[in-house]
C-alpha cells in the first residue's frame, strides 16, 4: 500500500512539473520549479488540473485571422477581382485547425461560375493526414465505388503537400476546365477528373457538408 502511495505521489509530481513547464512556455512568465513530493496534496493536484484544463480550453478561443485577398496567381483567373462570400473555422476536439473562406466574382455564389476555397492552416499537418481526411469525407458522399476512391486517393497523394502553421492551400474551381491547387500562392497541381473535383469541393459546399460551415461560407449564417 505504501509503495502504491509513493508511486502515485511520484506520478503526481511529474504531472505538476510538466504542467509548470507548459505554463512557463505558453505564458512566459515564470521558470519551471522543482516539485517537492512531500508538498503535493490533493488540493494542489486538483488546482493544477483545473489550470491545465483552462489552458487547453482557451487555446482555440484566440482571435481568428481576418480574411485577406487571394494571391495574384489566383485572382488572374477571374474577370474581376473576386470578393469573399463568407468564411468559417474548422476545429477538432476544440482546437482550431484551419480557417476557410469562399471567394467568387460577387456575393451570390454560383457553382457554375469560377470560385475559390482558401484554407489557412493554424496547425502543422502531414500530407497523409490531409489526404486521409479528404478521402474519408468524399467516401461519406457515396458518389463513387471503392476502385474510384482508391484512384482518387492516389491522385491526391501526388498533389497534396505537407502544411505548416500559416500555410495556405487554395482550390480554384473553373467550370469546364481543370481545377487547380495552389500552395502559398504557387500552383502545384491541376485536377482533370471533373467528378473528383466536384467531390473535393463538396467537402465544404455539398449537401452533406457540415451545415454550419456551409452556411458560413455561403454567407447565410444570419438566416
């Protein structure tokens, strides 16, 4: 029994010391203290767990980045400077992953006219994560058989990059032409498969897209 208590206290000490490290790094206001195991009490543990919880809960509540214009390499495919129709934020487990905005020639989105989706990432994500997530969303649309999904996955694996915080991916939809993918303003891929192109943009704009996000992007969040 005594051995169990010592182990618990040692583990609690490690948790609290790690907590101090996290607080020191994130708030940059104090050095990491050395925890005295004998000083660890139930109230101390409870207090630090509460403080850690506040840190993680507050992380996604930071002010969202204001929308910015599209890069010239994308704007050049519109007859006039595109305008933002709406924007939204994608979160996972409460953490902001990316901001997304929809751009077109005017405020009335027409899927038969050129438009662009801009994703501004707030987390580092691997190519594998981006592709797997996109394919899972496309599979949920029930628009293709397994063989087609496998082929589309290979295309996305070839086209998608790894992304880091503050990177931007822009998908440009051009009806009757190949869709384009831009990474930080530079075109990196073209998607010739029209069915894949539609399924990709439908992740955010299709009937099975997240309703709140879709309404935000289409400027209908106030309806």
